[in-house]
C-alpha cells in the first residue's frame, strides 16, 4: 500500500471516532491526575466533557461514557493517593505524599472528619467527595485511623460514582439550555467552579463573629 493510499484510508476514519479515541483517555488521565494534585479543576472538566458528548454523540451513550470514565478515573486517583499515604503512615520517616495531605487539611477540618468517620464509617466518603475541600480531610482521617485499603475502597467507589454523576448532570444542563456547545461548556464550567470554590470563598469573605 502506498503513502497516498494510507492517507486516503486515514481520511476515511470518522472524526467522531478519532475524537473519542483521543478524548476519553485524555479525560481519564486528567481526572486521575487531578485526584493526586489539586491543580486540575476536575469537576469543570467532567461537566465540559458531558456538554460536548451531549451535542456530538448519540445521547445518552456519550454522556454515560463520560460518567463511567470520570468515575473510574476518580476512583483510580483516590486509590493511588491513599496507597501512597499508607506508605507514609507505615514509614518511620513519613513521606512527602502524607505531608502534602497534612498540608491541605486544617486541624479543624481534620478533627471534624475524624468525628464523622467515627460516627458514620466509610459512608462519610460519599459526602466528602461532594463537599468542597472535603475529600482530603476525610482521606487523611482514614489514613490516620489506619483504615485498610479494601475498606476505604468500599466507601470511595460510591463516592466517585456520586461525584461523577453530579458533574455530568451539570454538563447535561448546560447542553440542554444552549444549542451551541461552547455556550453550554461556559455555563457548565461556571457552575462547576461555583460549586467547588463558592463555599470556600464565602467562608473567607464572610465577617467573623
């Protein structure tokens, strides 16, 4: 087969299939990395992907695939971070991952997470995934309580499913309200960022008694 024939064959691949082949692995990678390092707005990313899937793929399959990939990626990232944290707990010298988790959880939030973990067990992980800045204190509380990895996984799996569903629904809302995908993406990103950063910003700005 000549180069011209190869180019012609490549040109016959549907653009949607190419976008899926690149887009879903990229979504998985970014969401998983976002669970490890807090620099990627993963909620906004999932909502944006849901908007694009809503407009360019046959509903509801595209959005369901975004939901499944996002939930699996979030779970993978959480389990990796918890495993790295466990190594720090078991090590006499600790680890940079455990210290990073400690640095992202204030003593007050950590104490609240410990109390909720004692009262509700791993079910508190579901709420922690949906509450802004709630995931890390609860994860750190689980680490300090030396919760086994399997037990943490049983609580984290439904938490990641609920998280992915929430932000996918935000994307569906944006896709439903606007015919142009970019407008839906803009709305979804705005709502996702407001949901994730709004409460924290409000606590900082409100006057203290």
